[in-house]
């Protein structure tokens, strides 16, 4: 296995992917890309990264931006806590480190949104430090090369993989080595039907030798994903529609939505209770007189939702601080999750 790093590095230098954040002179660009790449495919990230760097070209620009603009730029990438943490961390870097990403591992580690993997990626790629990294691609590569029988998404499996990553890290070449593992997992050692015959480390792969490459990595069974039914109310008056801003913490924190709530049974009948309970909104019409606008659906990581959308009217005009009347033509300027963006499109 002493040949593993040299073989991977030789392959990487000849075959590495061209990505907009590679070779970028800014550690900030590496940081942004690594946060975006968490649980998101490279192909999806590239246009978001390019747009982000145009809007917020450095730490100071991001620190000075409003949360509204940050969430707007992130809309569609999902896992919005990543954007909020980037924003929070940028303010810390601007205030405490003069706008420059700290090279010190302890200082990096304390920034919001930077966990063990992201720390290793930033430290090795941006600063050339000898720190290992372990993302989904790298886990799969190591699980196959070393034929790891433990589930990679279990504490025992993660411990084994981190040990392997640390043991095989080539000193002085950590950044390229970590990226070589990422590229190998993304292009050759793929989740299904790995392309073993063109793999640069095929002869070193124990899973290939044992015929278990299609059984690796081992994963713990996923839990059943619950499905919920919601009803949403679209309230329109004088060319404006009523939106609600979600709490700053939690799922879709800080994003805007059409007032809605989970219902049991008939969605039209449940809407009145949902809006009164969640927003203190009172409908002026009975369920039988609500105008259905459509049905939208979306799957999150831990649950899925079907939303029945109704046009409705209120008894009185609400004045809560989290509610806002927005012109229909301005809806695109308000960051929304995928469900509410689908509802917004129903109104055009």
C-alpha cells in the first residue's frame, strides 16, 4: 500500500478535473466550494459557485451582505444552514482575522459550519497543510481499496476510515492527494458498477481482489421516510400576496413561504386550523368555497411532503412582524424553498 499515494498522484496530475475553484488564489474560494459540495453534486454546484463569487467575491463582501441576499444566492442548493453558517463565519473572519481565512487549525475549526471533513479539505487544499479529508467519495474509495466490512456511516466504520486516511496521507502533498481521492470516487470508483478496469490502483484494491467491489461500501439500512400532507393558503389583494418568513434557525431558516401547515384528512378543511394555529390568520370562507390552485410535492432528506394549495381570503389584515405583503412581480426576489417556489410559479 506504500504505492497507493504515488499512483493516485500520478493519475491525478494527468487526469484531474477542471473545476472553477481549483487553482483559485483565494482560500475563501476553496472554503465556499467545499461548503457547497457538502451533500451536493459537482455539476449542480458549479453554476452556484460562479454566481456566488460574482456576488460575494471575498470574505468582506459576504460579511457585508444581508442574509436575504445570501439566501437568495443559495436558493435551490438546499441545506440552507450551510449558507447561514457561511455568512456567520464570514462576519467572524472579517472582524477577527482582517478578512483573511485563518491558517490555524483550531481557529478554522471554531468557525460555524466547518466540521472535520471541511477542515481537512480547506487546510490541505487552500493552505497545503498535511491534514486528511474524508467525504462521501473518499469513504467509498477507501472502503473498496481496503475492503472495509464495517458500515461507513457508522461510528466504527468512520473511525476505521479516518485511520486509513491519516495513515496513507503523503506528507507535503495532502491537497493533491485528497483531491485525487475525490476525483477517483467521482469518475471511476463510482457508487454503482465501478470502472475497475481503468482504475489506476486496481491492483492494490482488496475489494476488487476479493470480488466484493459491488458490495462496498457497506451502509446501514435507511429508515423509512415519513410522508406528510400540508395545506397552503395563497392570499392575494391589490396585486400583492401574503408571505411569511420562517424562523432564523431550523429547516429553511430565514426563507419565505406561503402560510401553510400540516393537516389530517381533507386538506381544505384542515387549512383553516393550520393558518389560525401557525400564523393567527382567520379565513373568511368555508372549506367548501376555497379555490384549489394545485398540488406540489418535494422530498427532503428525512421526510417528504405533498402540499395542497388554495386561494383564500382573510377576515382581517394581519400585522405580525413575520408576515409581509409582496408584489407578485417581486416574488423572485424573496428566497424560498423548492415547495414555495413551485407555488409561486402557479401564480404566474
